[in-house]
C-alpha cells in the first residue's frame, strides 16, 4: 500500500494528463522529486522508491506469465538487472530473456510495453520501453 503522500501524488498525475510529457523525461529520483515539488508535493527518496515499486507490481500483474517471470528474475539479481539496462531494442530484450532460459515472444513483449505505456503514473517500465529502439518485425528473432 502506498503512503498518503505517494497516493496523493499518483492521483494528481492521473487527474492532470498534461504532466505525462514531463513524466517521460524523468531519469532519476531527483527528477521525480523536483517535478513533485514544482506541483506542490514534498516527496522523499523513500516515496520515490515506493512509487516505483508500486508501479512495477501493478505492471507485473497485467503482463504475460513469461514476461512476469523474466522481469521478476532480473529485478532480483543485480548482475542481470545491469544487463537488462544494456538492452537497447526488443530484439536485445528477447535474446537476453533466452539467455535467462525464459522464452518470450515479440507479441508478449509488445503487449508488456503497451501496458507500461498506458500507466498514467510514474513507472520505470514505461521509461524502459519507450527508450528501446523501434525495429521492424523482420529484425526480431
């Protein structure tokens, strides 16, 4: 469950969709805390971590089981998490999942990206997928 400060900020983001553009540019906890401050909210690093974890868990329950398994595995292993952040395309992501012995289809990964992008609140998953290079379907394994 989110703290009161985190709940209020998430609700504010939902109620003011014009903030979505600003959310797309957030790269660090400080960026989100500064955005919150500009909008009249006092968030801490703990609030930021809470918001990120909440969004991650909300995203996980809406994606395919294979995608969920992969991202849970990666998020629980620092070395794998660093490798995840080196992925620059869907092809990289699908290949990395195979290295982890988890087989994910392009369609499953595209749906996971759509779910992440549909969130009206801050989400690292949304940022992650929007930063992947766009490829034609012929480029995908």
